[in-house]
C-alpha cells in the first residue's frame, strides 16, 4: 500500500498544477491612438471576434454609449472625438456584462437570438435564456 502512495505522490509532483483563478474569460483591453481630434481603435474588431459578437452590433453599442460618431476603416474603428481608453474599456466591459455573459452561470458561451421583435441571450453552457434590450 505504501508503494502505491509513493507512486501517487510522484505522479502529483510530475503533473502540471492547475490555475484555479476561476477566470477563463478575460476581456481584452482596447488599444489605439489619437490622430488630431479622432481616436483610432486598432484592435476593435479583434475584440468583437474574441467575445463572439457581430462587429456592427458591438460598434453601434460603443458609439451610442460614448455619444460620438465613428466609422469602420479597414480593420479599425475611427471615432470622431478624443475619447480616453479608460472610458472605452468601461463601455466594453458594460457590453460584455449585458450582451455576452450569462446571467445564470456567468459564462461567456452565449449567443444572441432574435425572436419576433425581441432579442434573447441564450447560454450554450447551462441553457438559460434571458431577454436583452433590442434597441441600441
């Protein structure tokens, strides 16, 4: 029996320790720069891909929440005002909380489903379904 316990201890020493932070989903920070009076967001569409949402929906939310106008230029978003990155990052977090994370299990494995005139967030992990605001 003690031979088994020795082997078990050796196995535990060789096994890679698991990161138990509990957070597997991390919201990426926005990166960009200012050009005159404009703010250029260089990784906007990579963030939209990372959170698995339609870039147009994400863009519409960000522009409305920041109360500014902007347009897509290639793979970057150009805002027509100077907006600090801290403010943009807080709006990205707000979007993720409202339109990405499940309200039951807090996992990011969700999809937006439109039924009639209502929009729902459907969790692929636990199966929960909650309504979200349809108009942005």
